[in-house]
């Protein structure tokens, strides 16, 4: 018996290599980076304490004498729930907005910020080095900011920045009225919980902006905030800003 081999071979959908899938994958990666950063912060705290870290440890209830380190702690209730990394505790999903045992909430947030900001910075450097290498070098800071708002933002987030303001003294405010990483945020925690959950998702993009600017010769600080989801605002202050 002969098999008919004249049929057209199966092939993957064309869109698998298309921009929509690439954008979706990047969006999912951004969403997962935040809980990953909290887990890594917890793991590092446990390692530095010398207690090691066991990701399979069951959930326990803490008391005032609990000296364990490296677990994500819920802010709710007098008898705080101490969960292993990956357990949904704190405000938001996956411990986002909570703290690590042995570190207060501010210390936890700062550790997560520097981890995500550093990742974003390196990505921003790499993106500009790869995609702007054939462009003429910018001589004006405003031209760099416009490039960031149009070309770079479209490359990364598939849309341009909606609004750009400047005081012409080194401060620039970029507003994205529908920032993709915040577009699927849940409202189930109420406004306060929602905003606490949203803030860490801006750390990586802020670092990305800072890295992109550094790659084009501009040293700056970047502050990001969200007043109303899914909008996001990024304030860029260059080194010589007044």
C-alpha cells in the first residue's frame, strides 16, 4: 500500500512568528517578572540569614517570636499569615505588596525595585544598541526623548506615548494612557490595593527608560506612577535638570 504524499505539509500558523505573538509573550513576561522578583528577594533573604530556603514548606501562622526569614508576609490581620514564596499573600497577586520576613515592607519594596530596575536598565541598553545603531547620533536631549516616545515605545509596547511635557530645563513627563502591562490589572482589592499592586509593575519599564537614555549618552533618574489604571506616568529628570 502506497501513501499519498502529495498533500501540503502541516505548518505552524504564520502569526506564531508575527508581532502579535511577540508582543503577547513580552507582556506575559512583564507580568511574571514582579512576583519572580519577590520570590528572588525572599530566597536571597533566606540565604543571607543562613537558614536556607525550602520552596515546598507549608503555610504557617506567625507570632511575635517567629524569627524565620525569607517568607512573604501578608499585611492583613493581627495574626499575619506567613506563606512560602509563591503563595498569594499581601496586597495583590503572588505576595505583591507584602514583605519578606526579616525585612519590613519598605525594605522589601526597595529590594524588589532595584532588582527590576536593574533588569530594565540592561534591557534598555541592549535595545538601543541593537535597534538604533544605524541612526545618526542625537545631539539634542529633546530629540532623544522624542525618539523614546515614538520609536522605542512603539517597538517595545506597540504604541506611542500619548503625551509629552517638559519644562525645558531637563525634566520630561511621559504619559501612556493605556499602558499594556497595567491593562489587565484586577480591581478586586479595591482602589488602595489595586494601586499598591500596580506600582511594582512600573519598576522594570522605568529602568528600561533609564537604560535607553544612558545608551544615548543621557544620565537621568526616572520616577514612575499610576494614578488611574491603566494609565502610567514616567517623569525623567536629567542630570543637569534644574
